[in-house]
């Protein structure tokens, strides 16, 4: 390329990339057509006259997400830096980013939703774009007679209200210790349709519970602190849906899980898309167990926890 042609090409790039001229303005300035301007700009990129650098403030998050995808059997990982945010702000940030994963996965209209504070934030802030006729289905029963705003029923109601959808209600406690009472309730016409629907769900959104006494599970579940400590000592690391999961992600102590009303690990595994949401360093062992077992396709967590999950400690 001759010097004068090169100078013209450089000047076109300066006008476009630095001074903000439109391609039409540049075409008028140099008495050429707009398509010619477009071709010259493309040529400048190929000749490395123009190079584009993206100063990505989220680069560390993206790298951490890629690391998670390398370590565990995942289709996608979403990592959010929540440093310096309040709990509510952190939960909201996670929920907003779940939107990136949710919409591409909604191939049908039936969405299973669990209990939990992070899932509750999702019911307030996660967006499901361009989807209609959605039905939200609770994946676990409740416990308190007063109700809690993070129960699965309440999370489903909020999702439904925001997207003009429908929702089902699981009108049972989370745990029923009497086997005959539990059997009768599961056959009840107000309960059985919800349980039967677990084999027909398109997407699941699940929190991940750890067995710490200060956790939601430790403070609010009908299992005593002593029961949870004993389960932990015997290798249980997470509650996922209505199942207990060991460190390798296997369903364990089904006799304990059978006390709970809700979706079980075998049913979770049959669902095509399972999104797990959980944040906080205390959840590290619980999240790792679920990831190692391949119980989720997509995980959304915070940056610190993501780093801990990919540390080579074993």
C-alpha cells in the first residue's frame, strides 16, 4: 500500500474510532461510498492499523467461572464479585446474573423452585425474557406455621406474580416423621399433583443447604442441631432438594431423606437443566459436593467461594 493510501486509511480510522464520525459522514468527507468506508475499516483491522482492547472490569469473574467449568461437570458457571456489598446487595447481584442463564434454558413452561434466601432473591430480581405461560412449582414443603418469605411456596408465588404466570402450592411440612401420616399426605389430592409434576419439569432452580448450625437449615429445619451434626460426622455435606448428599455428590441416608416432602436427587438428575445458586464461604463444602456429583448443569456463586471451590486441596 502506498503512503498516501495508508495516510487516508489511518485518517479514516481516526475519524471513526477517535472522533466519533459516522461512516456516512466519513464517506461524504472523502467522496466515497459508505460501503467503501466499511470495507476500509475492516481492512485496517486486518492490517493491525486498528486493534481493539476491551478493559473488562469483570475479567476475574470470567476467569473464575471458566475454572469452575474446568474442575466440575458444568455447562455454565456464573461468578459475581460481591466484595463490599451488604447481604441483600450480594443476593440481588447474584439473582440479576442468574437471568443470563435462565432464559436460554426455558424450553418449556414448568419451572421447579426451591426454598432459600438466595432463591428468594432470584424470585425478586431474576428476569426470564420472552417467556409466557410459565408455571412455578415448589420443590420442598414448608415448616413454620407462620410461613417465611424464603419458602418454596412463597418464591413460586413471587415468580408467578412478576411474570403473569401460574404457581402450585405444596401444602405440607418439610418433614413428617410418622410414616403412615406421610404416606397419606403424599396421596392427598392437594399434594399428589405437585409431587407427580416433578417428573415433568423443564428447569430447576435450587438453593444448596449446608449442615452448619448457623445456616438456614440449622436454624429453621425440623432436624435438630444434634441430628445435623451427626449427619455431618457420617459424611453428609449438603441438603439438595429433599435429599441429603455426601461429599461426592451421592444421595446418602435415604431413610432421613424419606422424612422430607419434596424432590429427591434421582428426580433432580432426570431434569435436563438444573441451576444451583449459593453464596458464602461457609457453603463451600455443600456446593463442592453438589458440583462433584454433577447434580447441577449451571452454578451461580460469588467470587471468593468460586476461588475456594477450585483450590487444589486434595
